[in-house]
C-alpha cells in the first residue's frame, strides 16, 4: 500500500488559505516547480476534505478550474463529507467517515501516494496515526489570517524528520516524514 501524504502550499506565516478559505492569493505563487511535477506522477488517489472540494479554487475562471493540480493530475478522488450529495459527481466518490475514506483511497492508489487535500482531513489523519508524510511549498508571502496548515489547539508535540529541502523559483519545498 502507498503512503498518506499531505501536500500543500503555505504562506510563510503558516496559512494555506486566506480568510473564508480564499485561495486567490495562491495564483501568483503557482509556477514551475520540478519537485511538484515529479510528485504529481507519484500520486495514485486523492483524499479531499468537503470544504476543500466545495471551496475556492486558485484557478477560478480559467480552463483549469475544478481540476486537481490545475489539470496536471487525473485519477480517483474521495471526498470526506457528512453530506453526500443526492446527485453523483463524475469522477468523485463521497465517503462518510475517515476510516472508509482512507481504506478506499489507499486501495485505489496502490503503491502510489494518497494525496490529502484539506487542513481538517490532514489533521484527522494525523490524529488517527495514518499520516505518513507532509510536503509543503512555502510561498514568500504573509497572509496574516486564514486557514492554518495544522490547527490543533491543545495538541501534542508531533515529531517530524526532514526528508528533503529544495528550492523552486516561487517557493521553497520542505518534505517531512511523520515519526511514529
């Protein structure tokens, strides 16, 4: 089975989305990133949070809107939600609980990564002990407010091991392993 990976772009002050889930800040920080391009080829499935699935898109009003990694990736997507829509969405499987979502995404991913999209799902995976790695592209911007990379008030210390540190024209990439 593949590993569970939380990959995200974050502002230097620790936010992955602006206030209200605004993703427009990200647009100017998207660009050539060899590490991200390589990672996309290693993703077998997505496990997506409901707010992320229904939320803002940095590719809004372009032909890339609504497409994973701006259209750079296609494959099975599993959306974790308590409100499964009555009308099916092509290419999307809705799951009602974390355990079944993780199991389905891992089965679909095979030996590749299950890429987690959404801070709350990533936190749930961390709390459940199933998060293996974290890949963060740190963008050179301060947002000041919004959705944090991890929000665990009263949480415990989580040890991480750095796997790599690389640089791209518009970000610094940090790849970490969750020490279990």
